[in-house]
C-alpha cells in the first residue's frame, strides 16, 4: 500500500492544470530540490539525521554536527575525533554496543520523515572524497517494510573491492533464501577507469542521475549509463519474511539518503585517510513526468469511485474474495497510492490514506476492466 495525504474529496469533470515554467528536461517538471544556498545547518524541515553506530560495522559515529551548508554546497565532513558510546555494554554481542567509543565521526542525512517519491528523475551534483577509508553514498530506501524487502537503490557508492576502489550502482530487494540476504543487481566500475579518462576527476563535481519509471531504474554518472534494471524482475518472493512478500518495492515510495561512511565492511583501512575529509553536494533535484498517461475518464458498472469528506471510497459490486488493483495519481503523473486489495465481506472500501488538497486521478482494475475518475481534495 502506498500512502499520502488528506481532506474532503468530490468527483469532478475531466480538466487540466498548468505548471510554472522551469528549466527542466522535456516531459518533466521539477517537483523538489535543495540547492543548499543558505549557510548554516541544512533545512531542518527536510533533512533529519541518523545517530551513532548504524550499519556495516562502520567506524564513524553519526551525528548532525558534521553536516553544514557553506558557499552553496552541503558539506558532510568525516573527522578523526573520539566520541564515547552512551550505549556501551562490553558483554553485548552487538557491535553497536560493545565498542566503548568511536574514533571517527560523520553524518548521514535523510528525507525519511519529509519527502518520498515514486518514479522520477533524480539528479545530484557532487564531489566525493575518493580516498581509501571513505565510503560516500547517494541512495534511497523504501518507506514501507523492513530491509531489504523495502527496496534499496544505490545511485552512487564509492568503496573498496579487494583493496581496489570502485564506483557502484546497485539495487537490492527481498530474496527467498533468508530475511537479510537480498537479491542484488550490482554494477561495479573501477575508479581507475574514470581517472584514466580524466586525471583531475577527484577534484571535480560530477552529476549522478537516476531515471526511474514503471519499467526500469537507470543510473548514470555524467550521462554514462552504469546500471539498467528491469523492474519486472524485482518482485519480493512469496515468502513469510514480511507482509510485503510478492510486492515490487520499486513501485512504491522511496526516500533519499546522503552519507559519508568511514571504514567498515567495504570502506577500507583508515590508517592513511586524510582528515578531515569532505563530501560536497552542490544540489539535489527531483523531476517527475508531467502526464498521467490516462487520457479520459472511464466508468465501469462493477465499481463506483466516491468522494467523501474523509477521503476516497470505492463501492464494489461484489465483495468477499474478489481482487482489485487501485492507483491514485496526481495530475503530474506521480503515483501517490498503489495497492492490491483482497475484498472482505464488505463491498465499501475507504482508502486508508490522507491527501493534500488538489486534483487526483483514481484508477481501479477490477472485474476484468479498468475504471478511472478524477477527484478533487479540498
């Protein structure tokens, strides 16, 4: 199930909206961006932070202090400094607890509570610290379910493979073998290949881009295609690990993470890493397509789409045991809700979501036909 927004809803005739002009790719609109133009802390209405030891046996203690904006850039700074672990327990088998202190600090920023998207073009211009020991990343995680069934997209990772630095572009989703052993589609590129083409590569900014739609995730670096993953093969298997078994996590919302990890499973030795090391992000921009692909309203006597003061109701001709696929789109084409319903004894279903005021297209596939209707949330 995919969520979002709120308030009174009424059924409207088909109409169209206008978008302000933007310098954006043809067929897209800019739906969100952060240019980091204000010196000081990143926008607290957008970005939140991970704290402490988090994953992959990494050496750094994550804290907000290592992230700041200066001269139009977001800086994530890796530092060599000691921080006591308030969760220290020498008897614990959990590495997050049995380390008395951290000898390094850094930051991980996320939009988990503020922003998530389904499909679009994600563009991030950044300069990475290409040093052994540094593990910078641009990535997304699904808002629903636990890892890996939530889905993970690594737009950029830089780390060591067999002691050799690589740039990676990956997708991960659930597997049938064990709960925390995901399926991966990983593409690796030796860092030396980029330096061979441009000896000054590490001192320059580069553009990482993800083009994500209903069929593919494509990841680019400076317009070079690194990874193309067909989404027909990324469905979580029908296992009992999570309630979202059988679901494709890459057809559901994902939020963004920007972080600089240090050491750990893949970062490499920190013995010769120059500190402080700085990961600089010039901007983050998210574009989405400007058309829904639904050209007209279609009605089907087997289901009615109803507007109420509380949200959207679906009235089905039959109830128990029937199945229906439901999608709700903004007029820009962004899918803001998506679910497969197994109808219970009641035939009236209220979508369990909240909607921001605006126009939406509701699409229901049921009883062998498709019904679409346009509604307004007021």
